[in-house]
């Protein structure tokens, strides 16, 4: 099951004979042209290569950028169904997977530990997290420092990645049974977790995978355990296959240092709770919202057919409002500051990606219906 936040993705089969409302998904006079057409003999699907993230990885594929906004009121305007849509298919958001790396060093003892763990328990029990895949581990792995400086000690998570709410009981049980103690081997811990995360991304290339590091300190102890080396791990994972590193700065940490790690991991700056641990829960919700992929997986075409990419339209119906069409852009560069969407590959697309303005709008909606209509000519950006 993919993570859908509170969006509802409806099947897009539209009964013949239902008149389309004016202004959107027009092209009704095209006599119901099919969304799928015969596959050319020379058409072929492209595949990804093998690889792995490790301390020496310097290059690799990057993840697709979450891309758009809405047409203004009065644009789009198609209703609950459009007679130009001729295909039955369900589009789903790219799943969001989160690996949490929690600092359990001795300095976390007390109100910081109770505040962070209460917030994490609330997060994995939150209905808004339903459908996410979440895993959890801690650093240091032990209170006596044994093997804490070896990054392979963190390859195995305390709680393996699993879908919420099925994984919620194991996550909450692990949180309850863990207590602070030990130092801050941040670099080896992050390296181990990112090795796990990038391997998981390789095995699930259609997923969005992120790591959330929460700490109240700076790297200390262990050879090569510095802010720069920790940031380097985050940067290598991002460059390898797009795994981002989010950072939450708890009281006791140096915000500028954690900003450096977050920026290297593709998330600009650390989320700051240094003055108010009660804000940790809100920051987790912010991370969930900002990390939600603004990408839709295109369903596989029927056997022997390929998608007519010129006849796909996207619309969003915010709660309590009529549907608005999101216009099609040529590519990411064509998005500008306005609404739009584009294909990841114009020849053999596998995803529909929302432009930044539309992505922000979609992430802001609590309840909305996002439809992809196969067989409808889109409004162009």
C-alpha cells in the first residue's frame, strides 16, 4: 500500500455518453480517441543499473526532483467525469519511506529523551502517517562504546522498515525499551544507516527514501568522526540515488554544524528545537509534509500497447471546491513559478511529476482528490 496522505485516487474509467463540462479536458470532438495505442516493434523499456552506496561512493544517479500549483479559479473546470477519458486505471503517489536515526547518548537523559520519544511515538501513531514505511535505530548502539565506531554496527536497524500502522507496535515497543547512555558516534552511525537506506532505495526504486537524524550534540569520539565527514556521508547518499538526510537539532547541539549536514543531505538546514523540545512533534509533521513525493506512478499499459502521452490530463479537487486542471509543462525548466506537471521521460514515461508550485499546493491540502485522466488532451502550460 502506498502512502497517500489524505488524498483519494479514484479509478479513471468514465462512462460513455456522460457529457463533459466546459473548460477542461476538452478534445471531446476527437471521437473518444483511446489513451493507449499499439506498441511500435522497436519500443523497449529502459532499466536501471546496479550499484551500492559506501564511504567511497562519489557519483551516482540522483533522485527525481519533487516538482507544481493549480490553474486559477475558472480554469480547468471539468466535473467529476469527462467523456474524453477512456481508460480505467489508478494513479498512486510514490511511497514515502523514512529511517529514523535517534541519538541516545547520555546527554539526552531526562526531559529531552522523554520529549523526543513521546513525539516519535505520537508520529508513528498519527493517522496522517498511515501508509508510510518507517524504520528506526539509535546511536550509540551500546552504552559501553563496543563497536560504536564501526559503521557496519548500524547496518541493521533496531526496527526494520515497515508500513504504518502495522509496524507501529514494534516501533513504540522499541522506543519504550531504550534508554540513553554513551557518546556521540554520529558519522559511523549515519554512514551505516545511509548504507541501509540507499540499498533499500535500490531495491525499491519507485519509492522516496529519507533519513531523519535527531541529535543533541556534535560528533565526538571515534577516528574521523567530524562534522565535515558526517556531512560527506549525507552528500554521497544524495548523489548516489537521491536519499535525503533531514536533521533535527535538539538542545545541546550546534545548529550551524547540523545545518551543514542537512544541506549536504539535500534538505537546506536543520529543524531547530533547541529552545523548545515540545516542538519536536511539529517538526516531524513538517518533515513528513515536505518529504511527500509529488510524483505519480503511471500504471502499466495493457499488453502490447503504449500510452499516448499527448492525451493525459491531471486535475486536483480541493476539499469543498470544484476540480481544477493542472496544466502540462514541457519539463522542469518549463515549470517557472506557476502550476504544472511534466513526465519523467517524454518517450517512455513512468512518472508524472508536479512542478514546485503545484507540489506545494498539493502538500498543503489535507483532503483532496487528485485525478489522472487517460484519453484527455491536457491544457498546456
